[in-house]
C-alpha cells in the first residue's frame, strides 16, 4: 500500500458511513415522524383536499412518497420487482384513510431501510437505471432523501395552513432550533 492511501480509504469509508446513516435517519425516522404528526393534526376532510386542480392533496403526496421509495430504493437499488402506477398517485381524488396511507408509507420505508443499510462504498458507485434514467446508487439515494424532504415540507405547509398553530417542530426561544418533534437530530 502506498503512503497516504490508508487515510484516503478511511475518509472514504467514514464519508460513506455518514452518508448512509444520515440517509437512513431522514428516510426512516425524521420525515415519517413529521408526516405522522401532520396527518394526526389535520381536521376531518382535509387529507384528500386540493387547493386547486393542478395541486396535490396530502393523500396524493403520501401515495407518491411510498411509490417513489419503492421504485427508487427497493426496486432500483435493491433489485426487487416493483409495480408502480405513478400517474394514479396524482390522479386520485379520494382514497384510503390516513392510517392506511401512513402504513403504506411506513411499509415502503421498512423495505427500503435494509437495502440502504447493507450498501458498501463500492455499491454507491454502481450504475443503475430507474425510470429510464441512468444514475448511480449514491445519486438514487440522494434523490430519494431530497424528494422525501421536499414533499414532507409540502405536507407541513399544507397542515399549517389547514390546522394553524397545531404543529410545531422546533422551539426557537433560546436562539437555536431545539427539536420538539421527538427526533434525535444528531448532526455530524
């Protein structure tokens, strides 16, 4: 081994471990918990309500998140067969109750977590094709995390509009954001 290559490998493994741990944390813990709290705070009749015809309901977003996680992580990264009707996720105007939608999302998350947990640094560089797009395992995971964050933010916004003052995830009274939502948020 050349001088210095051991350190580079150590840094790479550490960066990989941090990337995978944080990805698993956001996908399996932080975002689902915030979504559960939002859905619990919604007044009756708001789950499938759309602001207008070009907008999605929270119900649509829950269907879509579960479909995305299954297609990109369980199928695309993990290689499991996945059947997805993406247009139906958005065209639904009514559908399952909140508990069913949350269980569907949580099931997708439970299926995705072990796929991510078993990845190595070399796996992250593997080329894959998802939705006809050439990508890498790393890029696929990164996409799912950012996609989940975006739609979680939309669900939070919609919930705050429909149930003002009911949800609050952080206490800013001491000058920094102290989590109130139950997360462990240990930033590295």
